[in-house]
């Protein structure tokens, strides 16, 4: 009896210790977000002013200036990447959802999974070899291409899941009316799958908006207003990187300011994506 | 083998061949390698209501889904046999199943309005996307008539642009009937159309079916004997064997099948001696 | 609104067309175009991945031919003499990622166990949400924070502390710079913790409840159930999650570049600066003047690509095998 209760006590202590320890690890991981967010807000806030978001960067040594061209460049590059990634991603997702049985489709799925783990810098190199090297100059377009490749795995997976998630009854409803395959898909299945596809798209956009590595040798960066994607372009994430590793205090301040803008954009996209999803699950 | 003979004998309670709108010949259907129904042959008389009844798992829904070739759209599902629509076999290699489904409409067990569309858009989705009509005026008229035929128009005429999902279950089912009618089918297949509905909605739909029979050939699957007795002109009794392979036991005018069934098994089922 | 119940005029009018309808040419063409578009997009996607591999091989061919397999174990990286070897970068990548996965593995799996097995929903939901958002923080922001916050803290407190007590080990000896392998490894760990935690949590939740109930019924505590029954059944998948996270650490570029010190040297000390495969590409690619230099950098990219494919493929196989063994569709 006594031995038994002693054993129980030690087991209870180890249980409590385990819960406390694992709980501490959870708090650590979640708290890290707050710490980083806190630093970015505190440090970045002082850099944010109208000039910062409307002006071009000033030359080295001249304080002030802004990252307006980087914001515009990021918007253009991400928009172009979305234009490229959405059709390919959604159509491939459709293919997998509709015809995706058997080995070839499994291979495509596996490739998408694998591509999602390929370092962005390798994809940047790919964009460089096929869109920069042959034309002998850097361009926003090549950066958009690299981003599009980065977006594809997520687009494909979420599109497939979204389309599979449309109830069979709805699909058969379209079939029974005598709608051709494409008619049923375009008018009935895709609209029903849209909220989930949009969620995936927002997450994909969030992912590439903060990407920096592939930009270094595709968009390359620019000190000027550049809205022609055929030319080298500035991008916000790249400006943060350049400013951060520079030796100037004023640039460090601007790097924090840029980081604040970037992290806000990415968090808004992420929360928006989840919010869109929540509205949907509540309804069904 | 014996089943085949019986089914063939019972397959034509319709005297005049020209009165047959839809005619199934030796339909067998599989899910993968599992045989679901064997050798089902039934004729359906024009502008009448034929009921398929039987315990669950007897293959009545599977058979119904073979009549508009929707069975084969499921993964691994296949069919053999013939279905003659006005003398043409819809399983002929040259016949496009998509086109066939425009002539043979279907209403499902659960209401399945297209979730992203309004009431109006649901009704006209068939004509609009099958290319039957794209003219806005004509679509509007089509929608009104289809909704009237489905006895829904008066309830929804002021909110045609509301989401289809805002309707009650019974209204949704009548919306689905209107949607099917708007494509102008010759035959209307109904797969337990009231099983998900309350008694009042069920009554409405049953009344509606009788009206529809003046213009359409209706085939309805039901496990509800009273419903079959109330609405149908002809009734087929299907039963699964020990391997759960379904076949037709008896097919006759409804009156006869409920009063003087030929087969012992039909009688057992009707008198409630089955589980 | 006249009542026309008995004579549906438009329906009758349409019936004439309905009787002789078939697929219009337009529909037949659209249907075909639709199938072609689906297949075309899928093939394009496959072609893109094939192109990615082919282009990297093609670009690195000059370097592959010139240096052969020795590229992998030569430690010289000299753009002046055009002699290139990848060893310092492989070393830096492996060491920083190893530090990262050890730390992130422990913290991430612990967090996953807590969230899946112990935390009430009111705690688990916001904490999971924060951890998932942490995964969305751009790596350049991690790098910025690592450079200006984490590195100073490490160089002023943690690293001197480690050196005082463990300095007899070569790993913790030598001058402290702040930036270096240790800082990079720790920063990478923070970046991949969400990956480990989120995936491991999902996998733990996928373990059927019957197993837990059986264990509780035998008199085990919840902690014992979690560690001796649930975790072992999810082991293959959790290893997969860690491998996946490792893949992210191996390829992570910008954050590592900002805090690793960028010196192509192999030193025993974790406090010394190092270099990773991806950060040398990031730093030197646009400055590469000779074609062999460029080619050598592309070969580093090829190594990264091949490693990531192997690591990710392996991780997927591990996770699928776990879900299969539990009878769940991946």
C-alpha cells in the first residue's frame, strides 16, 4: 500500500513537470512572435512618416528619404507573380482533383510537395538562368517568375483540396442538368470552391511578399522609380536587407521601419486568409 | 438466371409499345468489381409515374442513376445493358452522356441547389450553361414557368435574387425540381426526393408530381410504401440477394402490386414482413 | 403576372430546340479546350520543375567539369585564382542547421505535445494561432531582429557564460563575435520551431483516440499516455516533420546571411563566423565576374536543390507512412 502510493506520487510529479515543461515550450514559441513583433513596432514606429512611404531612397550619407519605390516594386512583382501562378496553380489543382487518380497524378502531387521545400534561392537562380542571363539585364519580371514558382505548390495544393471539398451532390447536380464538364466546373464547382482557393492565394502572396533571397539577382534593386517590370526594380524586403547590413544608423532605422510595413502586410494577409476560411466553415 | 426470366416477364406492363418513353434492357451496374444490380429490365410509360421501391441496399438508386448515365461518373463505376430513350440506346458509343442528361432530368435525395447562386440563377443555370437559351428575357420567362410548374413561384417571386440557400429544405427541393424542368427534359428521375423533408413539404412535392405527370415521364425511387401507393401509376419491387446484388422481383400497375402481388417476396415486403 | 400554368409558352417554344439539341460546336470545342488547359497547366508545372533541375545542372556544368567531385571537399574558395570548393559552405550549412534542428526539435515537439494533449482549447487555440503566425514572419525580419537584438544578447551574456563553463571544449572556445555559427543556428531554430510544432501537433492529433483510452484504462497517467503511447505511434511522422524543418533550415538564406558572419572558414568554435551555401550565393552571385565563378555558385545552388529534394521527399514519405499505418489518408 505505502509503496503503491509513493509510486503514484512520483508519477504525478513527473506528469506535472512534463506538462509545465511542454507548456513552457509552447509559451516560448508563441511569445517569440510577440517579442519580435514588439521590437519591430517599437523600433520601426519612429521611422514611419509620410516621407518614408512616399519618397525615394536618399543617397548614402544623406539622411531621410523613403522606400516608396520598394513598396511599389513589391506590389508590381507580387501582382505579376499572382497573374502567372493563379492560372497554372488552379488549373493543375483542377486536374488533380478531377483526373487525379493513379500514378501520374501522385507524382505531380509529390513534385508539388517537394517544390514547396526547395530553397527560394535555388528558384531565384533558375529565374536568373532563364530570364536574366539570356537578356543580359535584371528585371522585375524575372523576380515575378521566381515568386510565381514559389507560389505554385501552395496554389496547387489548396486548389485541389478546395475543389475536392465541393460536395459530390453539387457536382452531380450540374452533371444531371446536362452541363458539359467545363460548364459544371466553371459555373458550379469553382464558385463553390472559391473561398478556399482565395485563402490559399492570400497565404501564397503572404509567403512571397516577405521573400528576399531570389530578388537579389532577379529584381536586383533600384534607387529610382521603376514601374517597368522589364527593368531592375526595387522591392521592400530587399531594401530592408540592404539597409540592415549597411553601417549607417539612419539606414538601420529605416530597415526597422520597412520591417514594420512588411510584417504588417504579411500578418494582415495571413489573418485575412484565416478569416475568409472561418466565415466559410461557419456557414456550412 | 431465374431472376432474369422473371424480370423480363414483368418488364412490360405497358401494352402499347409507342407508349413507352424509357426502356431499360438488362441493366447491370458495378462499383469497382462489386456487382450492385443484375439484369434489370423495366419499361416506363410516357406521362406516368413509375415508382421503384424496395429495402435499402436493393439497388434502386443505382438503377435510377443508370437511367441518365450519372452512375458512371463515380470513380470505378460501370454499367452494361441498354436504355432506350425514344428507341435510341443512350449507351451507344456515339451518344454523348452530357446530351442525354439534358433529356433525362434528375432530382436528388437531398436538395442540392448550387450554393453560390441566387434562386433565379439556380433555375436558369441549366438553360444558360447548356446553351439552350441565353436571352435574358427568355431566361426570365423560363424561370417563371419552371418555378410555377414546381409550385414555388408564388413563394419566391419577390426574392428571386436571394441566395438559394436562404430557402427552407422543402423549398430548396422544389427549386431543384424547377431547375431540372427548366432544361425541358422528357423524363424526370427522382431519387427519394422527399426523404430529407418534413411531412408538409413532402405533401407539396407529392401533389406536384401528379401535376408533372401530365407533361413528363416520372420515375421515382422511394422506400416509402405509402408514397409509392399514393403517387405512382406503376411500381417495381426490387430486392437484393444474399450478395446484396439487386434485381427486380415484380413490376406491375401500382393498384395490382399493392392488392394482388404475384410474388411472395413482394407480398412480404408490402405487408411489412421484412425488416 | 398572368397565370399560364396550363400553357407554358416559353417552355414550349424552347422544346422545339430542346428536342434536337446536341452539343453545339462551341460546347464541344470548349470542352476539349478545357481538358487541354488542365493537362497543359499540369504539364507546364512538371516542365518547370524539370527545367529548374536542368538549368541548374547546365549552369553548373563548367564547374562540375573543372572541379569534379573534389568540389565537395575542397575548402579553398578563391575568386582571384578561380579555385573553388564548397566544403566551408557545406560545413557552415550543416552545423548551423544541426544546431537549429536540435533546439527546434525539442521545443517544437514539446509545444506540440502540450497543444495536442494537455492544453484546454482556450489556451491551445490562441497559442497555435501565434505559432502559425510566427511561421509567416518574413525571414528578412528574423534576420534584422537576429542581427540587432539576438546577436548582441548572445555575445554579451549567453556566449561568455557558455565559454566560462564549457570553454575547455573546442566548440565553445575562441573569440566571440556575436555573429557566427551559434547565432545563426539559434536564429534558424526560432524560424523552424513553428514548422515542427504545427506539423507535429497535427500528427499527434491524428493518433486515434482509442489508443489513448486504452492506455488510460490500463492506469497510465495522461503524461505517460502522451509520452509512451501517443508519441511513439506518431514517431515516424514527427521525424518527418523534423526532417521537413531541417530542409527549411538548410535552404534558409537571408536570415542566415545576416547573422552568420560570412567568412568561408572551417573553425571548430561555434562562436566563429561561418558561411552557408545559400548565403554565399546571396552575397557573391551578382559580383561574380568570371564564368567559372558564376558556375561554381550555381553548383552550390544545385547542391542545395538536390539536398532539399532528398530531404523533403524523405520527410513526405515518413509522414505518409505514419498516416497510412494509422489508417488515415494523407
